C-alpha cells in the first residue's frame, strides 16, 4: 500500500486523485491533505480518510515536512508548488507532478535535486503521462521528437476579435474541467507552452524537438517519434483520472470502470498545426527558453499575474500575452543558479507589472 500526500486536494486534480483512492482503498493510504483555501472541505476529506489536514498559505510545505509518504501529488496553483516539491524531494518522496510551473520556473534545479535523491517524477498531465507510457524508461538517444496534442480550447476557430473575450467565455473549456488558472492558460495555449518546457525537463529532450499539434477530440494525448521512424501514441477518452491513477500506481496498472475507447464509433480523428497569430503564447515560451537564465520563471510569473488580472477584469484577454511579452522584453538577466534567483525573477516580474 502506497502512502500518499495530496497537495491542492480541493482542486480538480486533487478531487480526481481522491476518487482514484476511493476506488482502490487497498492500494493507497492518504496520510495528509493540503489546501490553500476551502478549509472545511479539506478537513472533511481528511476525516473521511483518517488523514491530517493542512490549510492556509504554508499548508503544502507543512504537509510534506510533517509527514512520511511514498509519493506526493503536487496539484497546487502556479508557483506555489515549487517549495513543497523541493521539500518532498529532500525527503525522498516520488513526485506525481500536476503543477507545470515547477518545471517551467526551475526545471534544471528541480531535476538535479531529484536525481541526487533518486526521486522519480511521475507525470499527471495527460500529455506527459502519454509520453511516459510510450517511452516507459526513456532513452533520449532513441527519441527523434515529442508531439504534444492540444484541444485548442474554446477559441480555436473564433471569435475573430479576441480582445472582447470575457472571463466567463475563457473558462468554458470544451473538453476538460479544470481550475480557472489552467483553464484560461488552455484558452491562450500558454498551458501548452508550459507543457513544452515541462516535457523538456521530464524527458531530457531539447525544446527544438518538441512539437504541438491541435487535436480537438482529445483522444490522442501525445505521441513519441523514435529515430527509426516509428511513432507511438497513447489514446483514451478524455478523463483526468487515467493519468492520475497511472502516476499513483506506477509501475502497475490497476483496474478501473471507465469508458473504453471505441475507434469505430469515433470514425475519424483530426489534427492541425496551431495558428501562431491566434496563439502568440507558444512563440513567447520558445523565446523565453532561448533567452536562458531565469527567463522562463519571468514568463510563468508574468502569466500568473496577467491571468489573475484578466479574471479580475483589470486587463483585456489579449493583454495576457502582451503583458508577458512586455516582461520578457524588459527583464534583466537572472542566472538560474539557485531558488533565490527564481524568487528574485518572480518578484521583479510582479513589481514590474503592478507598477
């Protein structure tokens, strides 16, 4: 039986993980649950599983530092996942990673720390889980390229004028039920850009060898092309619990009563390249990566500020990308040689955009 800590237990990933544990009570034991808000909900879930509840700003770090577990599910919002991830690595826990910003902001530092402690990262995003399932034990020398699929979000084909998009419209994702930050990021494709950076560190593949294709049906979750020309893909109906369960149960596959794939019923699957004009965030991600240093930390912090400003109706939808671009143009050089440097880049970004 694996002992599990769930950080961000009241969000969509956390609740789906709890559903997985309910289905497999003989395989998993939740020892601690953490939530930034939703104190009553967190405590009720903790009472159900006989786990410790942690609520508040430092809840995630305390949950890790005060408990022992085999695996820690990190599903907090934005950069808040970085400190508890490093704390879990220091204690030798495997990491089921759902918070992309951990790798976006400090991928090199985090992966080095994990390697030193022989900690495994088990991806929770459906796209990275798909790659993980296709490669099993990745051998970078055998991989030609990674292909991440994207649903395209609610604005794949319209409207023409994105400046008038409302928060309500951006939160209406056609395929997935997620928290507001991730849902808005999906609509701008910044989320997919973050996934490029996450894949770069999880699988040690250069950004130039990672592609994105739009696949509105969300059946093919990602693909791996190998150097001999073979391409493998992982397919399943859209259900976050598939990837969550595999991350928690790896290397085993546990049974689950879920919808099975019926290719004949689907009839056809479609793919196309994303429109670079409609989705400028993909370009910004690559520019930040090419700039090096802590520029991807600036990227993530700027996006976090801009998405919240949009949800608060302080900026227009199109200003999410322009705010990020402005930061990348004006940010000083931050060498990414410590967590302090990451925080410095983050603090600079928030001050720059808030002035």
